[in-house]
């Protein structure tokens, strides 16, 4: 079978490998589609984890069909359409160190291969109405957005701020709309803002032409601030997010798109009683709850370009340019 491997940092190589076989409690999956996350680019370059064990097959997000199962498998059967879960050992309950060290396309081989073997515990059935490429977008960005809003207690009528139009933010927008919340969305592009309005954002702000966007958020909420911020900018946008959130509101800390280094004064957050929570994707239980909601609401992920398997390096380059709107996927 063919698989892409990081053999040394900065170098993604397509290699021929023996087809894996499922052992006790494992399933063999014919991969049908993979979606990309910025993490995959950082992983390949050695910037995510310079001590990463190599060689490793990249990409956390993929779906496929169960081809065969090892002894003792009861959760799935041949023919089932499944997705791998981001952390193979976070099934439910509290986040643990063991779970954090079980990520696909990092600690463990990922999904950018024609066949993969996964533990039966490390897979979920995908919503039937989704195509393979649509379903491949779910394991990382969607579960993260679900965790940040729905698991965090978002209620109808509350207001959510989503930053930029990356994968996590677009899923957060869709889940917030699905939950009956109001969404304020930002982007550096007026064109993209038109598209987020079509997805249900009630108010939009261009964070390039309005660098003090938090003031605009306050104006749009009668000076109160939003109930939730889906914070993907990092330390360089966090002070603005604290200004934009209401007293006692919630900020989900997710990403560092505006840079990993910087200064943050915690006092304004303390004085406003803001709850700041780090979010690292989510558990299998969250993924399954999300899939039920996606199924009932017939929600469709926002997808950008689809690349063929052989063009995985081009797909990664395309992601790096950053002009996409929605998830970039690879079809096998
Ligand atoms: N903690 C977790 O579990 C988790 C999970 C997934 C991702 N992440 C992290 O979360 C972040 C977002 O991930 P993603 O997959 O959604 O990324 P992505 O799809 O690569 O997002 C790219 C978009 O982010 C927006 N952006 C860039 N700089 C920004 C800034 N300074 N302020 C506001 N928006 C900005 C831009 O939107 P516009 O073009 O509209 O301006 C850009 O198109 C990344 O740092 C990623 O590593 C964390």
C-alpha cells in the first residue's frame, strides 16, 4: 500500500509499505478521505514537536471503510464508515496525560495512508448523510469547536464571537447557529465576511480595517460583550477578547494564529470574572454527541478544494497560502 511519511523534517515522502493487519481489538480501515489542519504542516516541518519520533505518517483527520476486524471487536463491523478520533485514548471523562500522548499524525501514525489499523476504541461511526471528504473534516476542527461551545454550555439566545474564518471558527459558527445563538464573526477579508453572513453570522467585522474590533463587538452588544469567545489568535489577541467578552463570560483558548509569543495582563480578566479555558480537541464521547447533532440537523461542513491522494504535498502548500475558505481535503 502507499503512504506518505515524514522521514526527516521538511520532507514528505510517498512510500510503498506492507499492508497492516488488525490484531485483537483492532480494525483495518481502507482510508477514503483525509482533511488537513495547520498542525499537519507544523508537524512536517518539525515545528510542532521537534522531538517527534520519525518516520511517522502525518494527518490526524481521516475517514474510511472498515475492511476487516481482529478478534474481540464488537464496536464496528466490515462495511462501516468510520473516522479515527484525534486522541486515541481520550474516550470520555477527564483529559489525561495518557490521552494527550495518543494523537494521530503525531504520537501515533496518522491517516495519510491507503490503509490504517486502529483500535476499535479509537473510531466513531460518521453521520450517514456526509460524503467521505465532508466527514473527514470532523475529527480535529469540528470536535474542538463543539467542545468550546456546546460542551461548555452554550444556550439559545447567547452571543458568540468567532475569530477569522479558519476550520475551527467556521465549525464554531455553524454549531452556534445550530444551537440558536447569535454569532459575531471577524475576518481579514470582506469577501469571506459575505460568506460567513450566508452561513448565519448576524454581524461581521473586518479585523484588518478595524484593528480595535473589540470596541465594535461591545457596540454590537449594547456595551455588554459576548457570552463566548472562540479564541484562536492566542496571546496577541487575548486582551482584546477579554474586552469583548461580558462580565463572567467564557473564553475558549484554542490557537495561536496571531503568534505564540507575547504579553498578557491577567488583571482585566480577573476583574471581569472571565472564565478562560484551554481546549485541546475533545473526547470520543464529545465526537459522538457532535455526530448525533450533525445528523439530526443535517449540517454540512464548509469544504474548499479536494486534492487527489498523490497531490497531498500540493494540498499542504495550498493550505499554507491561506486563501482557502473551509476545509481542504484529500480523496483516495
Ligand atoms: N486546541 C486545539 O485543540 C486546536 C484544534 C484545532 C486547531 N487549533 C489551533 O487553532 C488555530 C485555528 O485552527 P484552524 O484549523 O481553524 O486554522 P486555519 O483553518 O488555518 O485558520 C486560518 C484562518 O485564521 C484566520 N486568522 C489568521 N490570523 C488571525 C488573527 N490574527 N486574528 C483572527 N483570525 C486570524 C484567518 O481568517 P481570515 O482569512 O478570515 O482572516 C485564516 O484564514 C490554529 O492555531 C490551530 O493550530 C487548536
